[in-house]
């Protein structure tokens, strides 16, 4: 594992997707509002974190990978904050397009006593413009000689379109591994990618099969592989771990390694980041999925969108062995 991790710094991964800010408002609830039957949250602190595709890039950077990032932000104060946070994290902003006609996506979560009280989103979901798409594709072309993998992080906020994926797959050719973190409603876009990582609900929708047990899980996984013509598929299953389906027909069930779960926000970002980086650096799909499973186990023990480090993954593996 340590030998594999050393290869990360020379493994270029391009993240393409919906950039957003995850805002957390922390507080305490001591009473119910006299105006309506809702809790009154007394705010104690606030913080802004990298979310969506930005969190995927942050995870790759935290693992020591060479990360490139393509996405869109608004010309608003939140967009400036996001760009500054990329700089603080050591992530290049060369592939970020500033669009004055759409706001930067913000997800605001109000947390009281370690429980989410409410979430509200500021966003526009319309597709990006042709001009923005052209600029992004120009950046992808520049990155292709320097990368071994591409992650498409789809949050259905307008960044990921059928045209974009078609063009990216053409540019990637057969040499660049292309992984997708999918969303319901866009499954027809992903035909021909190398890997997709849906959760149970997304896989059920994409396959048209209600996943209720291991038999229906296998049926859904095999149906998705055939439908999308992917090389592999990983279905994340929450506290039941994940299942890897490979084009060869091999199916691998990987049990969860999380001992405590505080917050699952962003766990999918960590899974696809760790899996794609590990496989692109030389790990088999099975071993890359095992690494990703441990990385997810690390971040769900933290509150808020978080990242895993190589040291934390190794420690998780040691604990599972013991």
C-alpha cells in the first residue's frame, strides 16, 4: 500500500463537475419558536467547506494526487470565496470558468447538537452555455497529456450535459480512465465510461430494478453494466459497504469498515476520488475499491464534508486486520 501511495504524486486526475460551497451553521436548540412549531437555533459558529466536485478534488489533493479541476462558479462573493479556498488547498483554478449569469451553488446545513435541522440550497440548474462548454473543453484538451484518470462529478446542477460527456470521452480515448459519480436522471449520458459509482437508490433507478436483497442487487448491477457498457460498476450500500461488478463477470462484496458514523455528507466524493486515484496509479479495481471503502469509513466519522489522508486509510486497514 505504501508503494502504491508513493505513485499518487505522479498520477494526474482531472475532476470535471458541479462546484459548490458547503456552508455549515452550528448552534444549539433550547426552545421552540412561539411563531411556529419549529426549533430556534442559537448560532454558535459557521464555516464554509469545499463541496461537490470541489470536494472530490480536495480528496485527491489530500491523498497526494496531482489534481486538475474544471468547473463553473458565479461572479459573486461566494465564487470568490470558493476560488480562494482552492488556493489555500493548493488546487489550481486554471480550469474554472466564471459565469456572471449564474450564482455559485451553495448548500447550507443548519446543525444543532450534531443533528441536521434543515438544509437550503442556492442554485441554478440550467445547462451551462455553449461558450462556457467550449472553454471547459479547451482546458480538458490541455490536461489530457498530463492525466491518467478523469472523474465526472455530477450533481445535476447544469455542469454535466450529454454533449460534455460525449466530448470528454472522445478526448480521453482508450488511454484515460473515466469514472462517473452519477445522479438520477442522467444515466443515459454515461454510456461508454470506464466506471460509475451509484448508491443503492441511484442504481435502482438506473437499472429499473428495486434493490431489496442480494439477488436484486446482483440483477441491478449486471443490468447497469450491460446497459451502459462500462468496464466496472461500484454500488455503494451505506452501512453494508459496497459491491464491485466487473465486465469479466466477477462480483466482489466489500463490507463496511466504518466503526462510527457521524455524517455521510460527501462520502461519495471520497469513494470516487480514492478509487479513481488508486486504480489510475496501478491498483486493481478490487484493491482500489477496498481502499475507497476504507477512505469512506474515515470521512463518515467526521462531521461535515471531509477528506481522508493516506495515513488515516492505513490506520483503518490496520484496525480491520486486528
